[in-house]
C-alpha cells in the first residue's frame, strides 16, 4: 500500500494553485481594469497591484518583495501611476478584480465545497509565519469578502504568494540571484531563459544558464520543503481533502 505524504500533497496542489489566478491576474480583465484606472498596460497593473499591498513605498521596496522582476521594470510601473492613484489603491482594485472573478466563475460550484476549500486554504495560509514573504503577508492581510466564491479566489492567490515567498528564500539559500533563477527556470519556453528574463524587465547580455541548473532544481526542492510543515499543519486527512478540492475545482475551470 502506497502512503501519500505531505510532500506529495504539496506537489499535487502546486500547479493548480498557480493556475487558479489565470482567470483574472493577467489578460482582458486586467487590461480593462488597467485602462479604467488610467494605467498604461495590464502588465503595469500586474506589478503595482501585486506589490501595492506593501503600501505607498519606494519602488525599490516593491522590487525587493517581488524579487524576480527587474528593479527598473518595477520602478517604471510604479512611476506610471496617474495622479490620484496610489499603489495601495491599485492593490485594492486588483483585489476587487480577483474577488469579482471568483464571485462569477466559482458560483456554479457547490457552496459547501467552496466554503470548505476556503476554510482549509486559510488555515494553511494562517499557519505560515509572515516573515516568509512581505508580498504574501500583505495579501493575507487584505480584507476577506463576504461572498464565499470571492473568498476562495482571494485565498488561492494568498497561497500562490505564499509559495512565491518561499521560493525567493529558497533561491537565495541556493546561492542564486533572482535573474539566475529566471534564466535557469525548469519551466518550458517562453516562461524561462532570456525571453522570459526580458519579459520580466531584465536586459542582456545574459550569462550561461547551464551553470545554475543544478542549484535551480535544488531551489525547487527546497521551496517545497519549506512549505511542507505549513501545509502539514492542518493534518493528513484535511490536507488530502484540500488537495482534492483544489485539483477538482481547478480542472473544472476553463482558463
């Protein structure tokens, strides 16, 4: 009989949680909101909306929290805000977009299952120390809406940022820079290598990513290792239930 471990469940939910945000984080909905707010592009909202939970800080502070985006690209987005729109307000508008997507897209699911998904996801997020990542801590502190479907969407994003924070820690612990990590990413093209680095605002010429491959894979393993006690805090049975809810819900969403 094969025993499913916490590590197995962490890996099981990795991609579904990353994919959960695809419906609202980038694309037509984000582009439209960016235009409504007076921003130049949806990618600017993606940057300022995520990091705006840190408040109206300097762009270097936001870049430190985001890590994998080039500091110059973060500053360009930060300074593109029209008069009257602060990073904090942009983050709140981005949160509203997340919640509106959840209210609409997840309304067709069993409310009791969505309630349970949110409860378990929040339990995991709340068990993590905020020092794991400032962006994560900022999103965890965002007010939770009353609608359960909106809450699920927000909670899934909080968990995505939780992994992001753990990944930054792991990358640095393995002796890599954020740019090294982007160039040597195991993700398929175009989400790796020089093309992805340029998408995130970095400028070449770039070094040989092959020298960082082993450390990059070790960082992936370390990221999951950091998350294991956090996810495991809810107990084996609850974690198995959570993984099933995340996986089946994500698989039923066309995005």
